[in-house]
């Protein structure tokens, strides 16, 4: 049966380490000039209903490096943008393509696409989840700390798609997770319900200082996500104080790794000084989208290769 990647809840701890092991291998081999052509002759369709730099370019390049190709499909140009049902789009695209990546608003649309497509569907970001980003984040943490199990991750900011997927992915992978999110901006109920089964490995507070204390990994994301542009001013007020800055970094472990999925708003969720001091890990994280997704694409589109 075909497999999809719709959210981090789809993955076990073993699934995550399997993807990261393959991603590490692919990164090493790319650097040493060894090509993997697991997806020769295969095509990935990439539907975008929101903007993207990293997701588009890393998927497109990843498919090319694996011997396949990717099609950029803007929702503005597809009939789906004019109301053709997702279930028809899924069935049509399945006749041409070997996999579908979709970035959209509602998680429901991705789930409907997966239900009606006969080829694997990958969530390239919804309002609820961003699993591909979180695989790259975990890969970066493992590279930098040497391990995932037992590390303390702190996330400061909006309980958004990144927060949901990071909470689920990090807990599954064996990290502890401490969130600092303002009241009214909590993560999605499904992420919280999952997290609460981890006992004292999970904490949700309203105090960034408390969340940061002793953290090995510090993560943040924009205060207003794509689609929330109208709320940006109100959110700037609600999130004042929920910033990764020198004061927060002084409370973390001295070796703390800073991650940001990008794009970043310097002076809002992170100061320019902290961003630049940790640019190496942040841009490794961006690079690792390529390697982690090549591992996911190989596993889903060419299982057993
Ligand atoms: N981090 C991320 O998904 O970036 P893009 O929006 O540029 O794809
Ligand atoms: N939370 C952000 C992530 C962007 C990669 C958004 O959804 O816009």
C-alpha cells in the first residue's frame, strides 16, 4: 500500500531515525560526488497555494539529484484554483505522477488529496503542520548534538504549524519539549493531546524565560504565518516578549543550538544579533531540507531501493 507523509503523527521513532540515517548518507554522498538515482524516470507534482522558497527549491533540486523531475504547479494556474474538486485533481494527477507534494491552508485538503490519490502525498506545509521542516530540524539537532534522545528543546512563539509538528516530532524522537506560547495562541488540540501523554517531558508555559532554562535547542518562528497577514498588528502586541534574544540565550545551555525554519523577521521573534550568531545552524537547517526530503522521497516513491 502506498504511504503518505501528512503530519509528524504519521511517523514512529524508528521511522524518524530511518529517514535521518538515509538523509545523513545522502548528504555525505552528495558532498563526495556519489549520485543516487533512485527516482530515475519519476515525476513529483508540487502544488503550491502559498509562497515558498526553500520547499520549492529543495524538492525540485532533490528530485533532479535523484534522477527524476519535479513540476511546479501553482494553484493560481490549476483548475483546483477555480474549484475543481480535490478528489478529481488527486485522481487525475495520480495518472501522470509518481508523487504529489502539496502546500496549502487546510490540513483537510491534504488528507483528501491523500485519500483520493493512488500515489504518495507529502505535506509541504499546511496551517496545521510542517513535517518536512521538522525532519530537517531534527537532522540538524542530531548533527550538532550527536544525539536526539534526552536533549531539551524549547520553542518560543506562536502555537502554529511549526510548533505543532516540532512538538510531536521532537517528543517522538526522544527529546523533551518546553513551549512558551502566549495565551490564546496554543498549539492545535491534536498536538497537545499527543504531548500530554509524555508526562514531564512536555511543558507548556506563558513564560519564555522558564521555557528556555537549560535548553539544548531553541526554536522560534514568525508571529504571523502565511494567511494571517491581516492579524499581523494584533499579533505583534500579543507576542511582545516572546522573542529569542540575548537574555533568553543566557538562560539556555552554553552550547544551545538555535533553529529557525525561515523566513525570519529580525526584531520580532528573534533579534538580529542572535540570528547572526547562530546563522551556521540556521542555514544548515535550511540545507538539510534537501537531504531529509530526498530521504523521504526515496522511501515513499521508491520503497525498497
Ligand atoms: N521553511 C520553509 O518552509 O520555507 P519556504 O516557505 O520558503 O518553503
Ligand atoms: N509558520 C510559517 C512557516 C513558514 C515556513 C508559516 O506558515 O507561514
